[in-house]
């Protein structure tokens, strides 16, 4: 079984519609073999669970073997096979009489499936998936397992050979020396755990008022990195493509700290009182650190910048979209302080040339005395950084960036995004859900076009509701232009053409609508 999962993992991902068609085909075969002539939603849930749920104890323990990834276990049959084959005109539905699983598979279903998916799966890999819970004797061989799989599907040996590739061997015998165990699998073959957190909606200024909530799905490992980094390090940089929720994650973690500061090692009742600022290209060290300005008598007087104000007020500072300004230049005077040492940044002529110093205190609270700004041990500086904009704005050099702990905030994988769609929009039409998931997958396939889920969820928000005189295809194209037009306008021709090809392969947007979208490229650029 581990060899089979390794095989599926190594294969290139197929289109969503093809993967769904394989799921539906195998489910329909099992139903027919068992004499289920008028299947219900419960039948679909039951058969899909038997065939594809590898880890029943996990919420995301349902394997999609022909498009390697993991989906939600709960009601997986209804959300995939049943909806695919009863609601709309899909590839999966075309395998059944009258386009409906309740009327049984067409005699030519295998031929239809293979015409769209000529790359047949390994016979041994598919067999291992289908018979994983059966008991075999220690002397059993692959031939015995193939026979059992054929009986499960109600297929003759020649029919089973038609839909599989016997030439691709897993290179292992059927029976191993130890019993198959999901828990013993390498982490690369297991589902990526994710957590849905409630985070205040993003704001470039102040922490939004409680109650303005937004869903945010992040990998559990990312969540752990954020929590541990905040507990241990003063400078934290979130890096990831647009739409991954970097700013909202800062809001989320600050609320987590405020609700239970002691779990992070902070004093009881500690509150970050986060101060948000968005740098821009006009910024200099004066804006961040401060500088000398003349008073009414013309005497140069020290005027603290945003960083020193945050220390004096003992508030965490967030520099959102950090690379909108030249931070290498702006933070140059702070490099020594960022390394944990005291640094003099100016002298105040108004008080006999007394030095202005930034230092580190030994107590959790920040403190300012006699021109010495001492950041407390509980004080934090956050930055968010969008690498997709690095060619158009400013980069952060190694001398500066190495003083931050850098946390990658990746875009969700396509299968996790599909599960998010199913959870957030339970009544969304299957055809529309597939189209949006296809768009996300097409963008996710190339680092140059990869974007976070938030942008694609806005597409759904635009479409749902009464379409009026428009079709859903038209609304989808409009929502795409409104939310992603500024990105495609910046892609070069080769990147855009490759993206268009992937979108076509996913059947997400029609050729005519894609041409309409591209017609706005130069306007938006």
C-alpha cells in the first residue's frame, strides 16, 4: 500500500474532472456489482468511503488517487461522486445513462473515460488501493489480489486490464513482513493538516474591532511556526504570495496572545496593542526611527519615528507590505540594534546634545528614560513581504532579512482549496465550484502565477445569488477580471499563454471568455 501511494504521489496531477470521473466510474462499478440499481446519496457515501477513505479517523483522510491529494472524509460521496453525476453536465455524468448515476453506467463508460484519460493507472497500484483491507495469506501473490479487485468491480480480467497498465510494477511483492499501517507512512504521503482560524479582516492601519471576522485556512505546521516564533523571537517576517492572508495572520496571532499571553511566556494580562503602518517609497529613516527638527526657536530637537513611538507606548509594531519601501536603507541605522545590541541613533541639541539610544531591556515591558528607548522582552516587530512584487518594488537584502525569523505563508494546495470551497459554500453548484477550483489549480501550478485562496473566494462571492440576465460563465469571467486582472496584466506573454493553456485544460473558463479577459489586459496594465 505504501508503494501504491508513492506511485500516485509521483504521478503528474490530472485534471479535476478526470479525477472525479475515475472516482465515479469505480463507484458505479461497485454499485452495479452489488445490484444497487437505484442508488441514493447514502449509497454513494458508503461506497466512496470503502474505496477511497484511507484514514477514517482523520477529517481529511479521503484519498484522490488519480489526482494525488487528500479530501475531506465527511460526506465525501455526496460532495464528489453524487454531485458530479446528478447535478450538471460533467465528464463523470457522461459515463452514466441519461447523465445520472441513478440510471447506471453506460456499457461504453470505460471507453469514454479512457478517451479523456489515456494514461491508465498502474494495475498493481489500483489493486492495492481497492483490496487494502482484505486479509490474504502469507503466500498470496499479485495475481490473487487482481482477482479480488476484479470481483469487487464486477469486471472480467480482460476488462480490468483495459483500464489499468500491467507494465507498471510497484517493484514489491503483495505481502510485506509487517502489516500495512497508515500511521507508519512517511509524512510526505499523508494529508497536509490544516486549521481554520477566525481572524479579523485585514487592515493596513489598526487592529479591527472585534466581530469583523474572516475565515482563514492555514497548515498546522505554519500555525505552529507562527506561535513558537512569536514566543521566542522579537522580529518576525511573514513571506508569501498575495491572498494567503499574511496580514490577517498577524491579526490572528496578536489576538491569540491577548487572549492567553501566559501560554506564550508573556505576563498575565499582557496585551500587544498592535500598531499598524504601511511603508511606501517616500519613507526614510526619519519616518521609522526619527530625526532632528527645529523647534519654534530654531533649535534642533529630537522627533521620534514610528518605531520609537511603538516602543514608548509598548505596542507591537507591524510594517505591512514591508517591501513597499527601501527597508535596507531605512533600517540601516538599526542593524546593530536588530542584532541585540544598543545603538545611538542621534543627539538631541535641545538637551545639551544628550544621545538618543535604542536598547534592550531585561523586563517584559518596554521603557523610555533619559533618551534611552529600551524594548522589552515581550516587544515584537512584524513585517509582511510579498515576493511576487519583488521585481516592481524593493527587495530586502540578506544583512537585514537574516535578523528576522522568516515564516513562509504558502498558498493552499489545490485539493485543500477544493475542500475549503465545499465547506464554505455547501450549496454552490458543482459546475461553478469546479470552475473556480480549476482556476485556482491553474494559477497554483506555476510559481509565477501562484496566488492565495482569498482572491478566489471573492470570485465566488461575486457570482453567488441571482445572476439576472447574465450566465454564470459571464459572471465568472467578470469576477476573474475584477479580482485577478491586475495580476494577469503584469504577466509576460509566455507566462500568460501558459496560464491560459492550463485554464483551458481545467475547463474553467471558455475560450471566448478568456479572449474577453485578455482584451482588458492593457487597460488594467
